[in-house]
């Protein structure tokens, strides 16, 4: 009888721990040093208001100029960025998945992918601001670019 209670208690403990310990995954292919300007291809399907401004702020703080455009130009060696961001709902909306890809001449030169595993589960960190999540992404992507004391992009 006591053994069954202990076993049941352990099962419940591990189930609760698994639900509470939902994790965040950030996978990056860091951008190599030497990029000074990036053309961001606007994605009108992304409806996370502070996502793109935060990306621009992170790049600007590292001395990388950004401009937002509807499409890439035909300029040789232009570095372009495409991105996605998805929100999930649980009491309120929050950033649950995001992807940034940087290319030059059609070849990927950097990328970062953010994902809340299991939609964040019961972990309250899933409600952290978009800005804090994007900054963590940028830290991984721009590891070769130290933060400067410069003002963010306009």
C-alpha cells in the first residue's frame, strides 16, 4: 500500500516537473564579422508589433545599419534578411516561434531560430516580452559583433 502511494507520488512529481520545465530552444548559425549593412525584407504577415523594431535596435547597437524594404535589390554582395514570427495564445498572446535568415548572393550567411518547446507549457517565462526574446536571439546571431554605444537605427 505504501509502495503504491510512493510510486503514484513519483509519477505525479515527474509529470508536473515535465509540464513546468518546458524549455526555450535558440539555435543559431552566427553571422561572421564584416557585415555593416543589412536590407530587411519586410514580412507583412508578421503581426508581432515590436519584433522588427527590436531586431533593428539590436543590429544598430552592434554597428550594423539596417533598412526595411519590400524586396531585395539586384546589388551584388547585398546582405538581406528575411524573418518570421508567430504568436501563441494562453491567457494572452506571446512570441512562440521566430526565425531570421541572412543571405548574400542567395547563400545563407547567418540564421537564428527561436522556439518555445511545447508552446511554453506551464513555464511562466513564455510570457516574457518579445523584446527580451528577440535580444536573446540577436545575442546568439551576432556573437561576432560586440555591442557598441551607438544609438539604434531610426
